[in-house]
C-alpha cells in the first residue's frame, strides 16, 4: 500500500458544506502519506465543482486526490464500499462531507495507531447544532468485546467517523458497509469484534453536524424501522454465530430499534410496539438511553389492557389541543 491513511468520502448533495470540509481535510497537519477518495454518488448539485475548485488551491494534495463516479445513485453505504475497494492506505477513515475535523486529527490518530500497533483508534467528538456545540466523551474502554457491549447499548456512538481503522481489518474479515439505517453501527460492531488492539485518544477531533436539512430524514418511518430491524437481526446473528451471547445488550439493541414507536399517541404504533421484539420489553427499565418518561410509556403499553391505553391516548390528544 502506498499511503498511511486513505480518507473515504461519499459525496451527495452537500454543496453548502463541501468547501469547509475540503479545506479542513487538505489543511491537515499530516502532510505526507494521505490519500483522499471522493465517491460521487450522482450528486445533483454543484458539490463536485466546488470540491475540485477548493482542491486546486492545494497543489501539494492534488496528486493524492481520487474521484470515483457512480453511474446511478446508490446511497452512502454503497459509496463507502466503492471507496473501500479503491483505497490504498494502511489505515482507513470514513468521513461525511457535511461534517468537519480538527486539523491535527489524522496526525495524532496515526501516531497513536503506530505506537500501539492498533487495529482501531477511537476519539471523542463534537455534536454541532445550529446554535451551539457539545463535546461527547467516549470513555477509555479498549477491550474489543466490552466495546461491542457498549455499542449495542448505545453507550458508544456507532458511527464510523470517529474511528481510524486498519485496512486489513476490513479485507481479512470481508467486512463491508451494509444498506439501510444502522448500517454504520452494524459495520462498527463487526470491526470491533475482530480487532485485537484498540486505542483511544481522550480528545474531540470530529465535528458531527446536526443541522444539515439535506441529511437523512425520518419521514419514511416504515422503511427506516424495517431497515433497523434487519440490521439489528444481522448484528445479533453475527455475534451469536461467533459464540458471543449478550442477552441484556441484545435486548437493549432491540429496544433501540423500535423506540421511535413511543414518540407518538397513535394506537396503531403502540400495537406495533407490542408485536416487535416483545421479549425485549422487560429490559425497558435498564435501557437508560431512553428518557425516563418514555420508559414509563413503553412499560405501560406493554402490559396495560387496551381500554386504559385508549383513555390515555384520548387524554394526550385533549391536552395537545389545549396547548395549541
């Protein structure tokens, strides 16, 4: 392999963000050994033109930039897989182009990767809202199975973008990005399972943007729920096939997949709550990611007779009308 790090970027509809992203990428303090693989997933706007213009301002980086074009729009997971097939770096980093990174990120993470011969280097990150930002600490756990437990219970973020991953971890174990919601969590769980050494830097480097209106929305909830259930089943099956049985964490994962059904006063969705992963409901009180009042809602609609639930729904609707 010719590079120390390959940064893989799926590109779609980020014209308003790509200049900031490109500059923070090309201005990294790591001057040598970086490759940039941009996968154009048939973006309909001027993202690629803006990106190429920004790249032209960094002549030392130009020969290390690769553009790969999809013939049809295939989604971010497919674009990541295309980038994975094209990348030539010893380590890989998957970034989203509406986010951005601190400029010393790759130098620091790669240095630690080599010092500890790590398969994965983790870091903290920022959540960036329109009005403020928050630092999200990820804890110093480095045992692979313990990290898997934390991922399943959502105590570690399941995204790929705060992990520097050894390329061979993907290729040796035939790991890919999966389709649908929770695709990145499913991939991350497999990576952490196979990792022999995990390192952690207690510093935030990655800025996760939560105000992009063009990012994935939750409008088509039925599709989202089906995809989350498919990836939930895939993660559990993968770990069980490896002899890893984590009853509590598996059920927390199941609760996470269906929790959107609680953000409602719709009896039809409450019925689906009862039908989907009913075995997980008894773990509701230990699923602390969910706010306490929603744990109460979930616990009640799991056991109460429907007439009482009908009454509760009616009271909520009346209260909502009075508050308008």
